[in-house]
C-alpha cells in the first residue's frame, strides 16, 4: 500500500551496524545529501562473548538522525519516509512496559551458546532445522541467544511466558523506540532468528517448542517495504517508517540485484555474499544459508543463497586496537604495500569459529607461515588477503549450489575503498569485481525499500536505472600463481579446525 504524503525531496535511512550507527539522507537520484555516524561500545565480558548496550545504540541513533538533518538544515517534513537496516541476529529482550532491556544485547558474533548448539545437534544433527529455516545450528542465529537470556536472567522466563517481555533484533528495538511501541520486524530479519518458516513466512510452532521460546515475545512479521507506522520522536516527528531490511539484504537491494543469479558481496565487520534466487527457495548442499532476500509490499518474497564470513573488516580493527600495528584502519593498505607479497604468511581469523562454508564453532584463529623474514608489511598483507581468500571459498560453494558461475561480483561496504584488496580479490577469484558509484548500498537499500512504500521511487526498474559503475577490477594474476596461493590458504584453514 502506497501512502500519500506532501511532496518531499529526500528519504532517510537508519543504518544500525555492528560497530556504529549512521543516518543518511538521500535525494531522488539516490545520491547522499548528508550523513552522520557514531560508534558504540563493544563489550567483551568473557572470551567469545560479545555484547552491546541497546540503550546506548538507541541514543546514538537519535544523535545521528539529529546530526545528519542539522548538516543541511533539514526538518522531519523534508523526508518522505525513513527506512531501517540493521546488524542481523543481534538479540535484545526488553520489558514491554518500561522499554528497558533485561540484559545487554547478544551480538551475532557471540559464541556463548556453543554448548547448546552441540547439545541440539547431538539430537538430529547440525541441519535438523535447515528444511524449515534454511539455517544450520550455529551460535550465529537469534533463537539460542533468546533462550540463553531467558535461562540466565533471573525471572526472565516466567516474565516472558506472562507476556511481559519482548524480543527483537536491532531493527525491532529501534522501531519500538522510534514509533513509541510498535513491535514489528520484516521477513528478512525474521529469517535469521531460526524461528521463522521460510515457506509460510511466519513463526513456526515446532521451532518455538524446540527452542522453548514463548510466541508472545515475538514481533509481527511484515514485508520489507510497507508503512508500519509513524515516528514519534522529535527528530523525525510524523515521518512514515516504511522500510526494514537486514543489512545484507539491504545491500542486495541497494545493488539492485533484483534478477535471479545476480550477486553482491559486502565487506564490513564480516563479509556477506548474497545471490538472488528469485521465488525459488533453494536448499544448499555446500555450506550456504537459504534466506529471504526481500519482500516488496504484498508481492511474493524473493529468496537468496548467502555465504557468511564472520571476520573480515573486524580483523583490521583487531590489528589496529589489539596490536597497535596501525593507528587508523585505512593505514592497513599503505602498510601492506610495503611488502611485494605476503611473504608466505596466512592469517585465518577464526575468532568466533568459522562460518560459511565450514560452520565450525570450535575453530580458532591461526597465523601460519611465519619465518624470521616476516615483517609487519607481510602481516598487513595477510590480513587483507584473508578477506579475499574467504570470499573465494564462499563463491565456489555458492556456484556449486546454484549450478552456474558468478561471472561478475558486485562489491560494497567500507573495505571496497581499499584498492589493493579489490585488485587481489579479482586476482584470486579470476573474474571481474565491480564497485558501484554509490557505495553506501546498505543504507541505500533501506532508503529504496521505504521509498517504494510511499511512492518516492516508482518500482524496481526505476531503481535499477539508477545503478552505475564507479570502478572495475580485472584479474592480472596468472592461473598457476593464483592456485598456489589458494592452496596454501586452504592448508592454513585446516590448521584452525577443532582447536577447542
């Protein structure tokens, strides 16, 4: 349903990510008008545990909305609608009356539920719920995180069963606060909880029973593009809230991958390759996830295959913050260029285990191939190359599932500004890598979803016409060298297996 609203020149997007929150204002052409960004604290109570303060994230959200509007002297009435995109799987449980979380949010990277994963997998295998959810049992998804909170916060389970507590991933928590109490999610985020049936696009009673989660806590599942309600906070007073997409699905929409077979890879905290499979909900036999790509209004849902890599950009941050090898993340490219190659060094960043295509929770990080010859330039290059190697593994697995090649890889995210990485990515894949003109595709996808719902954008063909290329990288490495490097990478990966 398209809602009428006085003519507005702009559309807004809240991009709530793993390390920061941004608000970006776009114009009719899809170009950025203003942007504000603030980081939030990463909380590590124990090894493998990762938490966020959901209230801090909401405060940062309000700050960046105000900041981006102030940059261009914009008012809420200048926005036709606002869309929301978010870090997926990160789990919040809060009190229905007070709105206060009962525990810090458990981040998608958090591994504290590994024992529960093992226990459930012992009774039916890692893929026991894959037919319904498209997902393997893993620490990654929301269901076991909800269960952990209910079991470890005193009184939480009884309160949840009494209807006093609510669950949501970060999209739902932001909408709840933005709207003054609307409890809703979209089907892309719901598909990452391990509680939604991919066929019905609804919460599944069998799954709820298996994970011991009361239905009363769960939000309504809506489409990715519709008017859910209106903002009640001063910064966006009365602006329609009209789009919700998990961050990786938002990037797929922002890259206008609306045809089956089109694929994009987002290089952020982690790396996420999605291929649109259209109306076909394709099961994976090679370690990919099956997920909802998007649903526009009342149209049928589109599905995707996804390859998820836990640690890519986060490895650069780790080298910066834990080792002090660089002062700013962007310096990694300069340092890596000091070495002509990796010097035989390979860095497998299995800090939270390995995701696609391995799904090994008990893997841990490994640096292999060190000699007295190794210097910090080699290590910096190995850090960057780890992202490209992991991407190739995912591409190869996805091609086996799909039955056809990914001829061109569309790329986006913060790391695509790294020219050295993008050239190496093309070299190790042996195919072209394309960066779009508008690289903030995650926020752009949320803006597109919201804009479609209120008539700011006409249809997906209208969006497709707006996509254009900024730069293309083509392979320059010979086949023998490519396979030699990849062979050593695969060897290094095996060294990380079964560490715990």
